[in-house]
């Protein structure tokens, strides 16, 4: 069990650029979650997958955001035309099933200049 | 709506002191309640949880009791250690089918030797 890994750890980009983050969940965890955490606040739910199916998206996830989990293993989160308000820590978590505890990755820190 | 309010931080204590971090919640149903901890440079980790009223969650010397009448889930520890220094997040979940957590803003705890 190597834990949930996220890549990159840090990303600095200019406003208007597109960025993509990757999350590798714990092997055989069928549920995968994305959260966003801004400075001084707790994480906020963005979206989650069961296997390859995206089952729910928060209203926080504007149409500039898209998440995929094509083979039910790793996931990517893409932000198009980044804005300064997108600067945050993006957290990924996985679990083995219904009601099971979440295991969080260390996150990707995005800074939009 | 659903929300979690935590005691403002930062909190600084001496080693072996008694710790309380207050947490209250507002929910439209009957939530499960959680405490997560984030050590420096690491991902969020589940510390303890309680799924129904009067349940007590406990782990690593920390305890919290689900109080429906006061809508609270205060975190306590009788004797803190330097290694307990971290950020603590209270959270709720209303959805047993998915761990769609609503977090408080976090409380930074520093323990001095």
C-alpha cells in the first residue's frame, strides 16, 4: 500500500493557461474523490468517481474544470483558462467502497499568477 | 445548508496539557461526524469518527462524542504531546453512499515542550 499519490506537488502557471493534475489512488480502490482547499479553509468537495463513472459534481466545478478516470484507476483534473481564483491546493482521495474511510494524497498546490 | 464551525486557531499549549477543540455543525439530516488531522507535509488522515448520536469515537488518546442535542463533536485529549502538533479538521457527511465531506476551516495546534 503506497498511499494516494498526486503529481505534480506544485504548479505555477500564468492566468489563461491550461493545467492538468494527476492522481493515482490506492490500488483497487474503486472510489476516487477530488477536493479543493484554499488557504485557511477546509477542503471543499469537487467531484467523485466510482470506477470510471463520474457520479457527482459540485456546483464549484465550473465548466472550465473537467475530471476523468478513463480506466477506473488514475484520474486527471484539468483546469482550462486558469484564473487567479483557481489558486488552491487540489486534493485527491480514494476509498475501497461505500462508507469506507478516505485516504488523502498530499495534494497539488496550484498558483496562478 | 450543511456546515461545520470550528474553534478559531491557532491554539498553543504546553506538553501534557488538556486539549479541547470545539466543533459544532448544522445539517439537514443525520450526519456522520469525523475528525481529520493533517501533520506538516502530509495528507489528511482520519483520526476518529462517530456515526450516530451518543457514539464516542476514539483514537491515539483523542476522543469526541456525538452530541445531537447540542449539535457538537468536540475533540479532547487528556495529555497532549509535541507530536500532536498539526491542523485538525472537523467534518460531516450526510451521504452513506459517498464520503462527500463538509469540512470546518481547521484549527492549527502547536504543542511546546
